[in-house]
C-alpha cells in the first residue's frame, strides 16, 4: 500500500471516472479538489458527496460514479487527517499548464 498526496488521489479518481464514460473536465476536477478541501477527505461520505456534486452532470452519471468510487477508494473509510488519504492503485498528475489532466491508474 502506498500513501500519496491527496490531490493526486483525487485527480486520479476524476481521470478514472472520465475513463468510465463520465464527462469529467479539468474544471470539474478542480471544483472537486476545492470542494474536498472544504468538506475534508477524512470521511468517505464527504468525499463521495463532493464528487457527486462536482463531477457528475446529471442523474445518468450517478450509478457509474458510485461503482468507480467504490473501486477507487475501496470499502473502508478514508484515513488520515485530510492531507494524505491512502490509495493503493493510483498515479496521477496535472500536466505542465494544468489545462488537461495527465496520469493513469496503475493495475
């Protein structure tokens, strides 16, 4: 298990969600990261709510969001003080100008 900076975990999740067919943009991803900084990432329910509110464009995205969220973050509560949640299969980063997302999920 590896511990990664919270922003990398969150951006990686947004990328995985986009790969699953949800129309996640860089703006939505930034909104998700900002929202989690407000509600905190220590509680799974808060992170899920922030993601649903910022990354989903409508009801059709919710089932897909929930499936990807559960795979990405696992069945347990997120751990840590809000600055370094645990993720076991993530590698993600913003490219040089931040306009596009770069990175990938690691199997």
